[in-house]
C-alpha cells in the first residue's frame, strides 16, 4: 500500500485547508485510515480516523469540531477538511492506513497503522 498526501500550505489563523491522501491497492475499502500530525520537536500525535466499515469517525480533542475526515472508496482517497485553523495546528500531517486490525474498527495508536505516507506540511500563522 502506497499513500500520497497533498494539500498542505501556509495559511492564516482562522483559514481553512483541505488535505487529501491517495492510496494504492484494490482493497482500500477494507483499510482503516487515519491522519496524524507531528509538530517541530514534538511526538507524532493522532488527529482523526475513519473506519473501514460504516465510515465511523473519531477525532482527537484538539481538532474535534474543526476538522472533518472523510473517505471516498471509489477514488481510494481520504480527506481531512480543516477549518478554523490555529497556529498550534502547525505540523507535518501524515496519512496512515491500518490494513491489519479489523476490530475494533477505530484504532488510535501509531502502532496500529502499518502504512504511512510521506506527510504534507501545514503552517498556520497568527
């Protein structure tokens, strides 16, 4: 499975940005997909995930209510719509695929994801 993320950029606080991740493979529908982020000098942290079944979503408290994750199984893509961006959202955003764990459908740990994209940088200035 190869993942290619795009859509990052430099924006002002309060702006919106949409990240996309394209995945290879004919069984994308069976992958749990997630977005993580890593700010300079900090650990990689979970941001959002969408399950393989029923498209169940889950968000970290820091992005809940501002970010929306969605998937299009016909196009093998997962999208992260980011609204009301804050300077603390500045990070490299990485998409990841969980191809091994079917249940529970929502997984949050980095170790639960076995394929990673290269990341896309989001910079939010005040």
